[in-house]
C-alpha cells in the first residue's frame, strides 16, 4: 500500500470566511523512545525528569595504559546513542565523563615503570645480574599461575548457581590464555638470553626487558614499591594516558563531553560525602579505612545490587574486583560484602588528609561525588561498560542513595556490551587487546563506527575480520551510490527532452514508497532502543533498490527523487557520526569538511572535456581489428591514464559498455588501496592457478613415469612368475602348483587396464613418452621458481 496521500480526518471545522477544513486525526498510538534499562533488565519508556533535558553521566577511563578496542566499543557506542539523542530526537543533553586518576592499577603501573627506569639506568646491573633477576621473577610469576590452576581444579559444590559456574568457566578460559602467554614469554626470554652473548650490554638488557618486563616489574614492585612516595610520579603517568585517551577519542570522531572531571580535583568533596554517610550510621571507620555497612544499609529499607540483583553474598572474584589489587585485609570489614569508601594509604601509595588519617578515595566513591556535583542529586542516565554493572555501579548506587537519602539516584542505567576476541573479553590483563591506534592503522574511523552501528549496542560482539569486512562492504555500497548520484546530477536534467518528472510511473512511485517506508522503519528502529543495525540494513536495502531502479529505467530516472534518497541517507549517516561536513550528500573527500562539492563544481568542465576526449580515443581503438598493434597500444594508454594519472589526483574513472565513462572524485589513498587490492587478488589468482597446475603436473608425472620403466609386454616379471605365451603368469617361479584360475583372471584384467592406460599415454605424447615427461619436468621447475 502506498504511504502517500492517505489518512483519517476529524469532523470539519468552519472558520468565518473560509470553507470547511478537515483536521487530520491525531494518532494516540504514536511510539515513544524505548530504552533498555539495566535497573529493570527490560526496555522501558524513556522520560527525562525535566522536559527535554537529559542529564547523562558516563564512567570514563582509568588512565593507567593505552586505550584499546574494548574501550572503543563502549565509548563509540555511547557516542552513537548521544548523537541520536541530540541530533535526531533533539534532546538537550548534558554529557559528563569522569577520568579515574586515582586507582590501584595506576599506582602499580606508575610505580613499576619508575622502578624499571631506575633499574635499567643503574650501571651496576650487569647482563648476568639481570638474567638472575629475570629467572627469579618468572619463577614467582609461574607460581601464581600454578596457584590459580590449583584453585580452579577444586570442583564447585553441586549447589553452585549458574552465575558461579559461568564465572568458573570464564576464569578457566582466562587462565588458559595467561598460561599460553607465559609460554610465549619464556620462549622470547630464552631467545633474548641466547642472543645476549657478545652483544653490547645495553642492547642485551633492553631485549631481555622487552621479553620479561611484566614479571620483572612485579618483582621490583614487591621489593621496592613502598619507596615510591613522590606524587608527581603518579600525576605524570595519568596525565600522559589521559591525553592519549582524549586524542584517541578525537581520532574516532567521538564528541567531546560537555563536562570533564578528575578524581584528584575532588578529594575534599569526596571526604565530605563520605562523612555524610558515616553521620547517618551507614558507614564505619576501621584502621584508617572507611567501609559502607551493607547490612545496615539494607536494614534501613534500601536495596543493594540493583543492576545485578542477587540474594547471595558477593563472590571472591567480585570482592577482588571491587577492592583492587592493593586492598587491605578482609578482617578490617564487618562483612565481606562491605566495600571501601576510603582506603588507608600504605607506603608507596598517594595520600591525602582526612578525618580518618592519610589515605585515598575508594574506587566507586568518585563517580557518586563528581556526578552529583555537576548533574544534581538525581541523574536521568548513567552509562558504562557491561563489566561495571557489579560491583562498580551497584556500589555507586548504594553509596549515593545512602549519602543523599534518596531511593533512586539513577533513573536509566545503560551498559555497552563487551567486545570479544577469539571468545574472550578483550582485556589488558589477558594481553588479547588491540589498541585503538593499532586498529586505526588498518581500518578507518568511519569503518570502525559502521562496524559498531551494525551491532546491538548493549550485547556482546566479536571483533573479527568478518565484522570489519561487513562494515567495509556497507561503506562501499553507500560510497558508490553517492558517487553515482553525483555523476547523474552533473548532467543537465532540465534540458532533457523527455521531461523531468516521474516518467516510468510504476517504478518511480515504487521507489518513492520505498523511501517513505524506509524512513518509517529507521524511525521506529531508533525508537526501539537505538536499533542502528536495523536502520543501517534498511538504508542499504534502499540504496540497493535505488541502484536497481537506475539500471531498469535507463535514461529516464526521476533525478530529484534519487537525490532525495542520497540526501536522506547522508543525513542519517551524519546523525550516526559516519559523515562529517556540510555537503548535501556523500562522503567528504579525503576527510575534508565541506570542500568536496566545490571541488566537483570546479573540476567538472575540465574532467568532462578530458573524459570525452579519452572516450573518443578508446572507442576508436575498440573499433580497430583484433591483432592491430595500434589497438593494444591505445587501450593500454587509456588504462594507464585511468589507473595511474587520474588516481594520483583523486579521480575514479569507470568505463561502461556503449555509454560514456563516468568520473567520480575520491580520496587518492583509497583509490590506490583499491588498485593494490585488485593487483594482489590478481596475483593470488595467478598463484592459485600455478599451484593447481603444479599439482596436476606432479600427478601426471606420477602416472607416466611407471610406463618408462616397463612396457605392457614386460609388465609381469619372469623372475617372479613363469609366463605363458601371452605373457600372463601361470604360476609362481619354482612353485609346483599353477596359479588359481581366478588369480590368473585377475592378473589378465590388471594387464588390460595397464595396457589401456599405456596406450592412452603414448597417444597423448605422440609416442615420445620420454620427451613429454622431460617437457613436464621443465615446466614444473619453471613454476616452482
């Protein structure tokens, strides 16, 4: 059914001096935005507290190392949601991100890097001493793995729930990868050790460090970590990786937050926030640390663990994740579930003054304080990676609701799905990560964004060649369509003697209906929990059908309808962050932000003239008889201009059968990459063809060479058998009894087959079997070279 010109109306309205007017009937079933909320584990209606203002907080990075594609999965996915909120649904979003610059991981990494630098600059550390230290540190490292293996070998009780079993399965998979990484590390250490003899000490030590840095750093930290007391060591470390994070976000095209906060700039406010909780009797101090009293919190009618509800106690793994690698002993706490709001600093850890002694904030408290300070006591949205649901986000909720005296601190909690690689979550601890910078060396930011757009934002996804290639394929489809439309619009459609409107009525109307239905599908998909996967696939289908339409209608397309489709697709891709710039439609050239339309306008008269001239030369060459040297030379020159000279200046030229060639502007780097890929594919096809030919020759030689050794007349050996006049064995040599008739019959059949194959081979080589085999061996040798 057509989506054009149909609808229902209310009763006529008559206004003085005007004919009756029929008001369109208001629909009461207009869909609203549905958002998956971790607090309910369902999709619910999204309703901001204050009109169209959305106060949105997102956990930022713990800046102890480079960001990887697991981080990109979270921040890019949230950027897509934010863009749709702001640019499609027109919400007024205030978006805050916090930088975690106080954390156990930061402390350990900063200390270890400082200790490694001091170790390597210590001239008293010889290669021999370093080899001893490496051996000692790897032994301790291996002991930790063996201890973990023993822990996991203990069977779970039969009463263990599904969550505990999943945790055990995940831990086993992670341990297997860590053991594999350890084996690889030991091989690298042995290789470095073998190459250390006779090399300059500095080079030998640097290679050993590259192989054994992790265990050596851990050993040095255990020995001397407490001696690192200078705050600037930790500050310099976090500022470096904070800047790197912001640069990586820019490279991915992620919008900057409206507010950026750091934990280190909020320590006094954090101390005051914790004191509020203590004053309410919901937290307690012990040995200089402060913990939230979970049992007391629940007795007061509050709910604990809203994102991941559970009636059982917190698991050991969750406690370790919550408290960090430098946590105090569990005996400090009233209950294992209690978590630290403030940690008493030990030697070698940064520290600040507090009523409970010198210490530092716990991991979870920072988000509660900075978000409440900027966005108020009740947030519309809070986001992060799905691994933060528990303990981090559940602990945030508990401490915030305890301090502020409210029942619901966050209205909508959204969690981006994990990024998996080879079945395991991408993680620095597992060393199965790809940094954002490494990924951008092989794929563009546009391709990575399309890859995430083609996934459910709140579900796990695999990072693989297949997912990236799918994104590249979709990018190519959009790009080729936009270029085709630009080429179409370069023609003077107003001068077309056939007219400018719908000239192929049925097909024109069908395409218009498809555009309208696609717009409706995309709109409803975005209302349904930001379903960008359905949106992109619907748009790709629209592009495919538009291309088919252009093919079907020939020289009578509805040019402005095709343009409208290109403009719509561009508009949506701009909203998703795939396209930047001011062009009405299409991808900007070479990352430009609006110059491509002007470039096309300027280039048009020159390229039109040149392409027309080249077409004349090419058509003349094609008209020449086959075998004419001029034909080959002229076509070769035309191809070289298309594939080299024009590519260098960013012009894609497409030759068409019985039609004028089409030129399109593109990024020279992209064009060169495409040509290189085609050449590589061509070479690969040649290689596969050669491999196939080599296998065929080897098989044929294996079949032919036995015929050189014996002809059918000498097939059976007189040394093995006594032969009859026909050359068929009658009995074994020296045997008293003749062969059985069935045996002789079988031997006759065997000889018949051999003779048939021999005659076939001789016919193929015209009787010169030796010469033919020589030719095959020569060809085989040339192919192998």
